[in-house]
C-alpha cells in the first residue's frame, strides 16, 4: 500500500509540473517577471553596442526595462515599458529623463521564446550576461532589438540642440535648403522665407520642382514657426504650373525636437546634405543588424488591372509610362512623387 501511495505522489507531482508547463506556454517569459539584468544589442547613431538594462517588474504582468544614460554632462534614464501577454510581451511605451524629457506611448506585440540560452524577443536576443551579448556582437549576429515602432529621437547634448534650433530658425527666416530622405536618397527642399517675419518665429513656404503629366511646376507647403513653443505649423499645400495649379487648405501642428543638425517634425529634416547622408548610412547599418524577416512574395497570386485587361494596339505605349519622368538623384520629382515629404 505504501508503495502505491509513493507512486501516486510521484505521479501527482508530475501532473502538477505538466499542468504548470501547460499554463506557461512561453518558457523564459518568467525572466521578465523578476528583478535582474538583461543585455541586448541596440544600434544607435549607426553603431551597434551591447547595452545593459535592468528588469523592474510591476503589478499585473507589467514591467519596465531601465538603464542610466549620460550625454554632454546631462544624466538621466532610458526606459522601455512592457506588459506580459500570452506567447510574448507588448511594448507599451518609451521614456527618457534626458534630452528634453522625451516620452511616447506605443503598442508593439513581440513573440518571445528561448533560443540558444537567450530570450528571443521578436527576433532580437536578450542575453543573461554581457559575455553572451558581446559574443553575438563579435560574430555580427543579426539579433539586434528592433524598436523602430516605438522610437525616440537620439540623445543629444543641450548645447548641440540649441545650436540646431538657432540654425533652423535662421534658415526659415532667411531662406536656403533643407534635405529629406526619400527612399535612401537625400533630396533638397528649398525654403522661401516671407518678406515680413513675425517677432517670435518665422514664416514662408517650402517648394520643390515637379513634373506631373508632362508639365513642369512646383509643389509647395506653407510653414509658420513659433520659436518660444518650438511649435511648427504646415499650411496650404499645393502645386503650380504655367497653365494653372491647385491648392489645399490644411493645418498640421508639430512640436519640433532638435538633434545634431537634424530636426524632427513628424519626418526628419536635415540642415545639410552631409547630415542627411550620414543618417541614411546609419539606417543601412541598422538594417544590417536587425533579424531577417521571413521571405514572402507580396504579389497576390492573381491580380489584374484595367490596363492589363484592355489590350493595346501593337506599338502602343502605356500613358503612365509616357507621363512619368524619372528624376536624377536630387532632381525634380516626377508623377510618382508630386508632393513634399513634409506636407500636410
């Protein structure tokens, strides 16, 4: 009888263990439910580094990853907010107590599993020790953490941010060029300042040459800057041609964030072409470290357009091809891009 009781106890314990594993379908997720440290590869300013983050668990499956940061004599903390979910976690926000107290909310669901002793979070690996992270960095493993959907601007010293603010205001009040990244190309956008400028800021319009349906013209977007609030308004987007044009009334307000020769206004504006090119190279470096996404064919198995259905006469060309003029890098936009990346 005692032997049977012992067998029953053993089987009962095994059943409890099996039930616990079934209730926790994501091995390793408990690593984020207790205090400790994790190491991950992040790519910032075009450089991949191993960073140590402290795990700070919260109530009801919520938690935070934090790390101390310093820049230009300023000290603060960086934070990633998350909550545990079946099969993974959800990144719910980013916070930073430096560089103008930046913070944002987001909702990025990432699957979690254990791979080679590390916590694989959305393809990026979070390591228990610095040695594992440095080994992955040395062999250039594509296991960097992708936080682009919940991204804050770079940490830049206050003096550098102030210099960028002064340079931008001078450009918006006096005219010149800014540069924007369009699919990896740094494209100049011209700034035409108004003759009369407000005391607190600047006003004028951005413009860029375009070609639309064989007609050459200009796309433009009005702007107004309130310097004391770092508030940037875009107004009145449109296009003009020799034989007419069109305009659309709009108003979009953005609070500017200043970086190192770069201004964030929904999309980055670069004060120099070199700064734009450096940012494009940094984006390429980031792509080289991020996990490869599963390959797939984005084209549906069977698609037809009205142009494909209606056959053309021999030698006839497509109107779309006749109207489109591909620009050289930095040249005027074509039919495929008749607007401005900084429009309303």
